[in-house]
């Protein structure tokens, strides 16, 4: 096997209460990549369609991530990477993570799977570090493991896959404005009151418990962010209106996807997810802004091979 065509899924990070530690994987939106093993040593980005991204290996998140993997292996292998971007940069649904995670996942497969999916996370994080200046794992982890994931610790890295209730669907609206991760991080305060911290980690525990017990009501009331959302939501047009519409039409919870500007609504059942999509579409149509809406089942597999 010298070449793989893969689907590298979009992801929703933070999930309101889990800033930098929680995320989940989507199924209906993602990039496509073709990764090939060639005779001539070295990593080359040979083609990019759908986005204006660097072709130089050391400036491209996929190239940097694969470089980290090969360095750990101590091998000088020839790898060619083609990227067909379907996730817009700065969308808040894991554009850089899809490229980073997809590249290391495919190269690992081509080399006989020397690393487990969990071990691949640290390599993919190098791509995230290049993209945002911060080596976070809340997008790359669900892309590589599928479903919902929790980063229990960054030092040492300890990532856990959580349970995925089968009835969960995600509705995501992506306003066509760019909110760079680096910009959205700049509005975050580095200290928080203890009372807010207690409130937040209670919600994280509640969300994890809700996922494992498949208690949808508990999942819903745990999707609350008292630390990050109040600061970042001002960067997103009609955020509060969209959130209120989602909740009033049956969503379990709603919040900022990653660093924004996308807004996610987690729903029980496809019918509710589609109803929420219809209602928030009405809101954004009035703004005059271009937007995309995605409705997706939670993808419990993660990256997959395409025929």
C-alpha cells in the first residue's frame, strides 16, 4: 500500500465547559487528503485545492505534523501530501486539526501503524502549534479517536475517549467571517475567580457523566461556559440570538465552536437538529452575511479511508 485517500473530519472543540480539553468529531463535513509514500526521501506538499495555504513543508500544518512523526521514528521516508480543503480556515470547526491529524493518521497507516491513534495526537499537536501558537489537542484528539474526547492532562499528555450516545446530532452554523484562534485567545483572561472555576469544572464532570450514562438532560444542563463564552461571544454576530433560538427549539445546549465564529447546537435526534438548523438559518439570513450550516451525527470513528 503506497497511497491512501482519506476523509479528515471537522471537529467541535471546547463544548462550552471544556476549554482546551474537550471536543467531538463530525461526520458530514471534512477535508479529503491523498497521502503517498514515494521513493525519494523528504516530505512534500504537492497539491492544495480549496484554500490558499503554504506549500512549504515547514509552513504547512500537515507537513510539520508528519515531520514530527518521522523524526520520532528516526526514518527519512518520502511522503507526498495532497490536500483538498472543505473546511474553511478560521471557521472554528478544526480546519488545521483536520490537516494535521489526517496527515499523521495516513502516514502511520502507510508505515505499518507503528503508533496507536492516541500516540499520534502529540504529532498532530505540532500542526496546531504552528497554526495558533498553542499545541492544543481538543480538535486533533476527536479527529484521531472519533466521538467525544477529554484531555485529562497535557503534561504528561493523557487523552481519554468518552462514550458517544447514538442519538446525538450537531448543528453548526458558520458565519463567513474569520476569527483567528490567535485573536480569540487574546481576549481571554489568564486568571479566573475561584467561584467560576468551581462552577466550570462541575459542568465538565457533569458532561462526562452525562455522556457515559446517556442522560441527555444532564448533558444539556452541563453545556454551560461561565469563563470563556462571555468574552468571546462579542466577536460573533447574533451569537445570543442564535443560542436562544437553538435552545427554544429543543437543542440540549449551544455555544461557540472552538475559537469561533461557528456556533454549535447539540441536539437529541436528527429531527431536532434539522429544526434548529431551519430556525437559525432564518436569523442569519436577515444579517446579510454569508454562512454555511452543517447538520451531522457525531462521528464515532474519526478519520476514515475513502475508496
